[in-house]
């Protein structure tokens, strides 16, 4: 468990409101439910897992969620326009219907407000997740570069040492070839 905690950050330190933290925890669990027990465990402990695959899964999940919310906003906006047009057309003749349509319109507007708020929260969370994902990927690249540079240096010094031996062997084997 210590290795998992070393790759996490407390979600309360991400600069999110309490509502956004709750959304992050919920969606991190949703995004990683099938792919990573460590991410789910970290989320249940109020932490965000910082490995690139968990952050990528969370980012993809939040992108899909934002598209769904955007589609729902568009649908509700169309419904709102339809209600407004219906209200306008029938206002003079249908006072009873008008009251229910107005109530429906207010409900749609309330839902739109909630969805827009959720959209903004999720966009904020997604931007933070993308920032962490970029940092993790940069660290991964630096680590790979550092590891490969170290291997190149170690391989280069042993290659020089081994290279001297190969000349002696080549000389003796080439002499043997000429004798046969």
C-alpha cells in the first residue's frame, strides 16, 4: 500500500470545492472501476492516483461525460424553445395549460442551470487531471531518458572493454582460418 500512496495526491489539495471533490471521487471510481483497483482504492481514501493510465482513463471518462452533458443541455434548450413557442402560440386560449408549461419551462431552466454548473465543475476537474497527467507523462519520459542514458553510459564503458578482447579473438580466429 505505501507504493500506491506514493503515487497519489490528496484530492482535497487540488484546489476544488467540496462539491467538485465529491464529483471527482465519484467519477474517478466510475472511470477506473474496470481497469484499476488501485485507482478505486485511492479514490475511496480521498486521493487521486497519479499514474498515467489512471489519469488517462479519468480524463477520457470526463470528456465523455462533458459530451453527454452538452448533448443534454442542447436537448433541454430545444425543449425550452419548443415550450416557449408553444406557450406563445397558445397563451391566449390555454391558461390552464400555460401554467403547467410555465412550470415545465422553469423545471427545464433549473435542470439547465444544474447541468451547466456540473459542466463547469467537471471541466475544472478535467483541467486539473490533464495537468497532473502531463506532469506524470513528463516524469515518465525523464525517467526513461535517465534510465536509458545510464544504460548507454554503462554499456559504452563495457563495450570499450569488450571491444579490445574481440580484436584479439578475431586475430587468432583469422589466423586459424588461413591455416586450414
